[in-house]
C-alpha cells in the first residue's frame, strides 16, 4: 500500500442512513459498516483529512421517507455533507468542485451498497481523475454475491481494495 497524503486524500462515505443501514445486508450488517466507517472517519479527521458524508434523497417527492438522515453520531463539525439524487455521488452535487477546492486528488470510499452507490461513485471519480482506494470491510451490499463481485471484479479496475486498517496505516505512514 502506498502512502496516503492527508492533505490530498478524502474519505467518502456513501449512504449511511438509518433506512439503508437497517436493510438485510451481506456479507456484513449495516451496523458493522457504520462502526468501521466511524473508525475511518475518526482517523481521517485526526490526520486533518476531509471527511465527506453522502446521503441520498428521492427526487420528485414532497417528503423523504423516514430514516433518510445520516445515522446518528456519524457527522462531525467540519465534515462535508453531500446530498445526491442519483446512484452516484458526483452527478449534479458539486462534489468534484468541493474536493478540488480542498486540494483532494485521492479518495478512500466506503459505504452501502458496494455494487451500487459505492461503485457508481467510484466510476465517476475515476472519470474525474481521482486515485481510488476502497475500504472493503467498511462496505456491504444487498447480497454477499453482489459485494464479492464488486470488490473482486469491478472496484479493482478503478483502484486498490484493502481493509480499513491498512488504509488508516497508509494515511499515517
């Protein structure tokens, strides 16, 4: 694992919202992903690296379903919160401009669902020229097979898939 420079690397956490975290997920529960993401976010904040929290809103509805806010305790002062209305976090959100303004060129991505929001965000990030790393144990999907396909077939084409602890170590090395 190459060193991650805190000034140029952001953590991007996808869709850790109550209504999504509570779904039947695999290979790990939403709660396990939240705990792993909390650890990643704490390490990034301590290193002075940006933390981006992404949540989704359904377009064209008067009111969002219950549980549409980020899980309690995830957001801290100074975090960037992005609201998306598509599968990925880049389209129509201003995320690229926010990251560029902070001097970010490398992303560590985590969240739910591995093969949907995470993968869609990764594809767009690659199109924007970001270097990518994926915290495998801070992601999950609606099925173990979907998660496994994403982390073994799709995501390695865009960047490095590694355990969260290895990415934290790379941030501090």
